[in-house]
C-alpha cells in the first residue's frame, strides 16, 4: 500500500516519533526522513532506499543556532557560509558531537548539516525540536524526486507518510562543503553556485569525484534514469538515432522530430533549467523514448551542477 500524501505536520511528527519514515519537501529535492538521534529509525532509511551503509546521510536542522548542539567544531568560514546561505541548498560537513549516532554518518567523525528552505519542513523541525536525517527520497542510484508524486511512485510502499510541499523550487541537491585543515572544499556541486560561495569566503577547491574518500556516496553512476542518456552535440547524436527524446537548455530542436522535447529554459535562465531537470528525467523514464539526447550546459552558475548530474546519468 502506498503511503498517504498530505500536508499534516502533526501526522508527520507522530509517525516520526514512532520511529517512522516520512518524506519531506525541501527546496532542492524531497528527503526521506527519520529522527536523526534514533539509530533504529535511521536504519530503516538504509533499508527502504537499499542504500549501502557506507553512504552517510545529511542531518537537517531547524536553525543555524542548532549547529552548536551537534557540531563539535565550526570553522570561521563555515559560520560565514551558514549565516549567508541558510536556510538554503548548502550542506556543511563538520566534526560531529556524540549525540549524532554513527549510523547517520556511516562511521565518519563528521556529519553533513543543513537548514532546508521550505516552510513545511522548517515548521516540522521546529515542532520536533530535533534534527532529521534524510537522504534524497529515491531508491539508491536513481534520479532524486522533485514532487510528492515522484516519491509515491518510487518509494510509496516503503514509507509511512509523504508531506506534500509542492514541486521543489531549486531542483538539484545541495552544494556540499567540507573543510580540510580549515580550508573549504566542495564535495558536491549543487543548488548554490561555486561563484556565490567564492564571493562569500574566497577561493574554494572542488574535489567532486567518486574517488574522493572524504565524500563517500559520490558514485560515478548516480542520478540515473532506467534508460540510456547520451550527452553531447545534439545534431551529431541525432544522426542515425531512433526513438529519441531531446533535453536542451534554450534551443528548440523540434525540427529533428524527437519523441519528446524537454527545453528547460527558452529564456536562458540556469535556475529555471535546474528546477525542471529531474522532472524531465523522470518523465523520460516513463515515456516511450528509448534514449535521451542531452546538451551540455554552460559551465557556470547552476549549469555546473546540471552538467554534473547529466554526466553521471550518462555513464
Ligand atoms: O539537497 C540535498 O542535499 C538533499 C535534501 C533531501 O536535503 N539530500 C541529499 O542527500 O541529496 P543524499 O543522501 O542523496 O546525499 C548525501 C550525500 C552523501 O552521499 C555524501 O556524499 C554527502 O552527502 N555526505 C553526507 N555526510 C557526509 C560526511 N560526513 N562527509 C562527507 N560527505 C558527506
Ligand atoms: Mg541522493
């Protein structure tokens, strides 16, 4: 039976109190939440998602001030970023206090923290006055959900309740920033552009690779629909291809007669494109097309996160 979908925060809190799993809306993607302080509840997340135990979860907190309760060390630049971008699509990886069970962090001494920017989830966190551990609410390796319906389709029979906060406005996962010898390092490109982060704290290193042991879970083949995605020059790829759909930034490719066209922003707005990306991948997966031909986006702003997700989907 698929979990009920609704907007009842009290109901969500009730399930969570009884070690339940609740899908929560955020501005990036939907999360699959359990009480972070209950190892038993958190274990259920790994089972529902079929997620390997070495892949740590993000701890969602209700306010910047909560950081002191759960992080044992907060570098100055972390504080600056938290104050500038929270609530928002930024995760900070910091040494954790003991209250956060090891299962949440896959045994790492650090935890990823973020204050999500969504009124329903912020109200839920305030009511609980406790953090929620939540990875994206998709089966492991699959495209993240950006609507309550995506969650219901993928994991509905595994969870207790889906809190419906409408379609996600940012549409790609949070940017993850960690610290090595006090210096900031980006572990995952995401909803806050590198340029924005550098404006706030100066130059940052990008170590966004699956081989980075500091950021487990960044597997190459990730964010992938069930069917083939090809990335490159649309006209070249369309030659000889059959039953294809096209995903583009601004360009109208209808003269190539794709089964379906996903033109993410006719006006050239990368934020708008990011917001529609996963919806397009979900739709492609459900469609009759057998292959998706995707453009490479401009390597700037949110275009970098979009390209990162498309490259992983195309592996
Ligand atoms: O936008 C988001 O971040 C969404 C929403 C729900 O908040 N969450 C999300 O979670 O994308 P998930 O589980 O799909 O990705 C979490 C990733 C892990 O795979 C890992 O790469 C990184 O966060 N992470 C978490 N804790 C970490 C830690 N202690 N050290 C390094 N990386 C960590
Ligand atoms: Mg994920």
